[in-house]
């Protein structure tokens, strides 16, 4: 993952988002240890304090569990928590923007139906 230092989201939040993406993709399954602060700091070339903020976010959201002296682990219900958060964010932020774009481009029901079919086909191909 590339860190975008000019993005409106903080670096710590970008890293947290990346970890969540890895959890959703099954690369970090529930119960698995999340890479250490030191390892991720080296990987992303950021200060360890940045990673501590990242881990604090994940822990506060219930996505990661800190096992003192051992490290951080993916919570058993992390996938469900991330899905719930992502859905809420989608409906609050992404969907209104999408709706405005649909209106601006004067897309029809057929256009949107074709888009949904394409998404469905691509989803089935990945399984």
C-alpha cells in the first residue's frame, strides 16, 4: 500500500483502512496476529507513534485486540464490525456523491441495471 501524504485522511487512518481491507480480503483472518508496530513502521516508513495511533483506532473500534506483551490480534467479529462501518460510510458519503453523478450524467435505469449486472458477474467470477 502506498501512503498518500497529501491525502485528506491522516496516515494513521490510511494504514488502519489498509489493515481493515486485508481483514475483509481474508489476508488477516480473525484470531491472527497483526504485524507489530515496529514491522509496520518499517514497511510504511513512518514513525512508530503513527502506528500506535493506528492500533488505537483499531482497538477502540473493536477490530483489534491487544494481548499485552504478545501483540495485536484480529478480533473474532472484526469482519462484521468493518462491514457495518463501511456500509454506514457508504450510505452517508459515497452514495449521495454517486447519486449526484447519476443525475449529472443523466444515466437511465437501463444504464444502472447494466452496471449492477456487471458487478454481479464480476462478483461471481471471484468466488
